C-alpha cells in the first residue's frame, strides 16, 4: 500500500487553503492535509514530527512562517518545505536557501504549480537506485558524498569498471547510472552502448574531467540522458536528476545541497528575522 503523505498548509487566507485541497485531489496521490492559519500552530505541527511536506506562508499571525521554520530546523525537523510569499521581502531568498526550503511559490500561483511540487516530493522522497561507475575509488567516494547531499533519496552502488557495471545492471534495476567516460579496458562510451543495449530505458549520465563538446554530443546521440563535468556539486546533481526524471526544476536553487545541518548560526537567524519582519 502506498505511503500516505502528510501535508501541512500554513496560510491565513482560506482561499489559498482551498486551492491546496483541490491540488491535492488533482495530484491523485495519497495525501492527508492539515491546515492552519497561524504561525505558532504551524510550528507545533512541524515539531510533532509527522509532517512530510509543508507549504508555509512567510507572513502569518502570532509567528511568521520564516521564524517557525527556523525554530523547527534548529530542533532537527527535516520536513520538505516550500515557502509561500506575496510581496518579496528583502533577504527572503537567502533565508529560504539557508533554511533548506525546496522552493518559493509567489502569489498568485496555480494548482499546476502546487501539483508539480507534490509530485516532485513523491519522487525525491522515494528511494532512487543510483550506480556510480568510475575506476578511481577516490572519485567514487567523492561522487557518492555529493549525491548524498542532494535533495534526492539515493541508494548508491559502486562499480570500478565497465564490466562490473554491466554485471550490476544485469542483476539489478537502477534508476540512474553515473558513468565515467575515461576508463581502462572498456571506455565509458563503449560501456554506455552496452548498458543501453542491455536496458534501453536506463537513464545514464556521463561524467568526465575533460570538457569536450564533441564527446558530449556523441554521448547524447548514443542515448545518454546527461553529461556532467568534474568537479560537480549537489546543485548540479539536483539539476540533472530533475531533468532526467522530468521533474520541474525549482526556481530556488539551493547552494549547499539537500542535507539538513544540525545547527544554525546567527547569520541564519538574522536573515530569517529580516525576511520575516
């Protein structure tokens, strides 16, 4: 049975709350909606630990949405949060990034905007099986750490060469393969061809330290879904996985990956207070 997503809508405009109810229905996903029109109750609900997905207005009675999120994050709450904003106060984007918000929805927005985020949450929260193929163990370790900082929930397998990668894909089904171009014996391009012959629907992203437009074009023509140049970061992985899996890319691009820091410094508090004022 599919997991029922617990969704919080915190906004003091009841027409907005009604819009989310309609979007939840249109998403056709199993959702349980909780709504509130004030910031203190929003914080209480977040701290309860039962909210998977939240849409929170930055301006609410009693406590601003930004302050509620800041306090919740300080206490380790990792809810997937989208901010709602009418006017754009100074520093709101900076604060949203530092509080690890996924997106900022600007009023007026549409049901389609909400549905896109709900469906994205359903995809990024589900396990995604990723295979990293690189002959360098150091590179594989670095790439794994970068992927773990992205917003996606990735289960990672490593392969040291093309033959091992082909064996892995024979025995298991992967959502995404990150495949190095420069490898001994069977190079990345030949490996790409063999992997796609084995599993035509496999989503392969080529990686390389050498910037070469001809290689990139050749890889795309052979069926690669993307090309990343080393070094790359969690933001690049997020962009690529959104594109590969046909998810709408958020306008708010986070600078520090997707993991939730355990503590927030005073700089975050200052940005939150400025944005929520």
